[in-house]
């Protein structure tokens, strides 16, 4: 699959309010959940009927103020998870890059949005909005999380066992502090990074 095809299917978290026009009249305002070159996922109080044609006015910040890019599409999914619109014509790569860069301000904003979505899902016991926010099923999320969590415990035990002879003798309170520090770093940084990388791979594999 080419890089262009990958970017067509790849969805980027994109929290912006847009105007949706259906049947030649304004249908509603909606929030974009994520967007790709080939389509957009919307959250609206009044979902559009499945199969209906619509236009989505996406704001494009520029030096001369805000202008709107009108994209025509078809509603391919409409349920509690959101309204998915497939564009009739994919957004050009240069236009898409400009849209993302000018709106998010920098590439790290997208990374930050992924982390925020990850922890938002983690806070819910039933993993609410897992597929909508992260693009993977609850089963895939649980499987990935369990594997990386068990790996962290195994790596911690293995590293201590291998280097026990060279580890200085610390007092118990230092050992406890180091243990909590390692756990915090793993759960806050390392595991989310690994999980998000796996989720990205699964989404790419599913799209292909």
C-alpha cells in the first residue's frame, strides 16, 4: 500500500466545530472526532440518515482569517459512535497537511491528543468510546494492555535478577521510592507509548 493510500485511511484526532449541510440546507453543527483524507467522523446531536448526501464545511485558518473548505460526502455510518462521512473526492495531500498543521499548530499536538484519548478511555471501566477515540476494539485494547503490562513486570524482575550483584545496597525507603517511580513512569509514559504504537499498526493493517 502506498503512503498516499495509508494517509487516506489514517484518521487524525481533530476537535473542531463544523457546519454540515444536507439537501441544500444547513442540517446542523457538529464536532469533528477525527479526520482523514478520505472521510471524517462527526459527533452531532442530530445524526444524519445512513446513505444521505451532505457537505461538511471544514474551517481552514489562514493569514487572511478563517475560510471554509467544502467537502461533499456520503454518510456510511450513523450510530451512537458518531456519523461517518466518506468524501466523494479525497482531500489533496498538500491541503490535508496544511489543514492539520495550521489547526493543530505542530505535530506534537496530534501526539498529545492521542495520549489524552488513551487516558480518557482508561478512566472508564467499560472502556467507553474506545473505538471512537482510539480506532480499535475493546478486545484489542484489553489484549494489548495486558500484554504490555505483563511485559513490564517481567522486564522489571528480569533486570533485577540479572544485575542484582551490581545493584548497590539501598535502604528500604529508597527501594520503595524507586519501585513507585518505575511504576509511575511505565504507566504514564512507556506503556501508553507502546500501546498507541500497536493501535496505530492495527489500524493501518485493518485499513489495508
